[in-house]
């Protein structure tokens, strides 16, 4: 579990997950959305796929990436909601 959450500790990976929480995308679209090179995004996607956070499907010549399943989306949403809460006094 520590390794899993370690993968989530990278801000670039969170930005990629944030973009994929909105819709599935190709590498080029993701790179533009998160202001990273396509090579860097591909590298991060390999890590996210190995951790089963992201999956892909081929559509003709295109490869579309998305969040693996509802568990990943819910994890992302819960973390986002938690961070949006006002601090306790």
C-alpha cells in the first residue's frame, strides 16, 4: 500500500489523473492539458498503468487513456474533496 500511495505522491501524476477524471485522452491531448512533453506523459502513464490506476483502449490508430475504474475515480474525488475542506480551527 505504501508503494501505491508513493506513486500518488508525484504532482505530475496527480495532474494526469485530474485530466483523465474529466475524460479519456490521447497522449498528445494529455501533454497539452498538463503542460508536459509527450515523452514525460508517456513515462508517467507507464507508471500509472503498472499501478493499475490508468488503462487504455485502442481506437483505430489512436490510443485513449482513462482512469482504470470507479475505484480510482472515487479515490481521486475523495482526496480532492478532503483537500477542499476548510481547515479546522
